[in-house]
C-alpha cells in the first residue's frame, strides 16, 4: 500500500462519492477525491435540492387561492423570479460549503479538476499523475440531448434551467419523465403557460398505470397542455421567441424549450477504455458485487452505473463499498423496495411493484384502491382527488406495492416503505389504528378489493 499515493481515489464529489470518501477515511484509509465542477454533485448543485426549492415556490399560488375558502383575504400577490433564484443560489452555496467542510474534517484530500484514468491504479489531472490502490468512479450522469434535431442549440436542459435570468412566459417541455413533469409543474405554478410534448402515449413510463393516468388528468385540469405521441422535428428562433415544430406539423410557440428526455452516465473522456473497464448501454459502468468492475482495483457507484438513479441509492452504494473494503464490515446496498417520489403538483409517492409488474410475477393479485377528495380541498373549492393504491399478493397477503398521488404523497410513502421492507401484509395494515383525520389513514382503512 505504501507504493501508492492514496489507498482510495474517488472521481466525482457528488453524494455517492463524498459518502464513500468520508467513510473510507474514517476507517483509516488515505483518500483523495477529485471534482471538476462544484462539490455536492447533481443532487445538491443542480438537481434534487434546488428543484425542490422551486417546487415549494410554485405551490404558493395554489395555497393563496385555497386560503379564501378558509376565510383568509390574501390580497394582491406578486412573484419575483430573481429573488427566488438568489435565495436558491445562497442555499446551494451554503450546502456546498458544508460538503467541503465535511470532507476536510474527515481527512479527505479534495483535488479540484478533471481526473482521467490512465490505468488500473493511476489517474492524471492535467500534467499531474496520481496513483491509488483502488479507484471509485462516482461521476453521475448528465441530461441526454438529441443533437441531430435542427435548432437544438436553442433549447436548455435541467442544468441550465436553474440559471435563467428571467422567468419565461411560455415554456415547452420536451419529455414525459419525472424531471420533465416536475419542471412543467414548477413553471405552471409560477404563472407560465406550459406545454409538455412527449413521444409516448402516456407520461411516466414504468410507473403504475393508475398513477400515470391520474397524474395526466390532474396536470390537464391545472392547465398544462399535454401533447402525446409527438416527436420534435425542429426548433426555430423567431422575432417573437421560439417555435417548436413536431413531425406531424404541429407548431408550439414559446419563450423557452426545456429538453428533459432522460440522462446518460458521465463516462465519456474518463479514460475507462484505457483502463479496460467494461461499459454497457448508454456508456454505463458495468459492476458486479460491491460495485466492483471487471478491473479488480476499480469500482463504481451511483448514477454512473445506471441502475436505480436516486441520491439515497448512490449514498448507500458508496457507504457499502467503503465499509466492505476498508472497514471489513461487508454489506451491500439493497435495491429492493426502494421508495421514490415525483414532485409534481399533485405529487407522487411510490414504493414496490406496479400492478403490471406484480401480475407478471405472481399468480394472483389483489388490488385495493380509493380516490377521494381530501378534506382541505373541500373548503378550498378544489375538485382535485387523491389516489391511494395497494398491490397485494393474494396468496401470502404481503403488500407488494403502495402508490399515492396527492398532497404529501412522498412523506406518506416513506413511512409505508418501512413496513413493506419488513414484509408487512395487508392484514398488518388493517390491524394498524387509523390516524384521524388524515389522508394517510386511507392506507389502513381500505377494505374492499378493487374489481374492474
């Protein structure tokens, strides 16, 4: 080990890389971490955190409108885009500072710049060569953009959206995944006119069908225009703004085009081929047990492996790697029963199998679901309904999936995920006392199987 500059060299100071570096250092390893942009990675700098701040901002308009039904006279309101972005920037700077401080306190050496692999135990940073017994790739992913579309240079991605100098009045969002829909709701809530153009027949591919259908209906009711089975032919810049033309000839005038059509692993130009690391579709790093690649000294964690691309998963993978290799505490990140959320308005919280997935795996499935008008919506005069759905294995009674659409769906599902991870059955849910009055109590009062 003394022949290497470091025991561990981490490429990428995002959530997974930082966690791996800090835990490995706590176990006594000599650790360095390289970052070419800002410490914190996608989640902290231009993903989960700033996006959630914008989501919060976008929901106040609805709160102001709903308040009248409860006797409040809110009066005239006005939104200031520049103040929101400035506040967001201040918070992101604070969090980046905290990440840097935590690395320093942990004894991890932060090296700012781009690191490129130059073998199984060597990286280069400019003219500097650094050796390490092990290397962890934790470089995350980036927005996928189809560069063959004429005029694509006029579009932005989720990277640039946080730095718009002014709020666009008309936005076209291209894509039907969670990032596309979250930003569509953000802009709509802040007062922009929004159109979502998606090449598929439904939004949120891979989610439960009831969630997909009910969310699309809710977005339409909120005034978001959804254009399905439409592919982009070109984007033109005109005196009046931008015009997006679909292959069928339909045109959509706007001031901003946001491309949100998926993400690809950040592996290009990292020297992975030079080191002999095997890559899969979209350039993802192929890993086996413990995140180890086909090169024994090189590991990978997080979105760069393109498995479950969620921040908590990357953190668990990085932590498990460091504990297993440097702490002699072997364990693996568990990719089963991982809860997730879509912070649209209304939002989605989901964990476990969709109904379709369950029917493919189990012989007999019971479905319990309800759609109801939450108490808050009654006095507010809002007709929006909440969906709660449980997918159950009829033979064992085990709850296989829990799917919620509505206010605080993510908060509710996080708690349901604990029970489901422990193997909770529908009978366990039924035996749990309801907390009244709450929306979440519906999860323990569902009695009748859905027939339809």
